[in-house]
């Protein structure tokens, strides 16, 4: 396990609010760390990079497809996107170097999930 995977597990997964998480390197355009069993397909990683930089208006209107599920946008700004569907939620946070994507299940507290991801 590398340091980024350890950080995801210690800072997010152990809180029991976030279900899965991955870190995407923007320059390399690929996932550089993820929690155990959370596979983010390359096309989803590229879509999140594109969405975070150029497509926020469209995401606000139409939502986002991630891993073959449609999520409706709840909140979006230049640094974060918060989406949800009947199965749970999706949080995307962008820094200069990375995009962090995290999921949570229905019944979890979305505001706590968003806060945990944004703090990380």
C-alpha cells in the first residue's frame, strides 16, 4: 500500500462516512491511488478531469455518469462537485494536482462525507 492509499484509508474510509475513494493525477490523467476494490475506469477518470475544468454548467444541469450510474448534481463550484442518486452519492474535489473522487451509501450523512473529502 502506498502513502496515498494509506491516506485514503486513514482519513476517509475509517470515518465510516465514505464508502470508496480514489485519487486521480491530473497531469498523468490516471488513478494513482484508490481504496481496496474501487476501480475507476480510465474513461471515468478522464471524464472527471474534463468535467472539473470545463463542464460544470453541464453537470449542474444534467448531472454526471460515473461507473454506469447517473448522478444528479446537488452542488458544484470550481473546486468541488456533490452528486447523488438512489444508491448513494458521489463527491469530486479538485486541487491543482489531483482530483479526489469518493462515494458514499444511502443513509450516510452527505454533509459529513463532503466535509471529510474537502478537508483531505
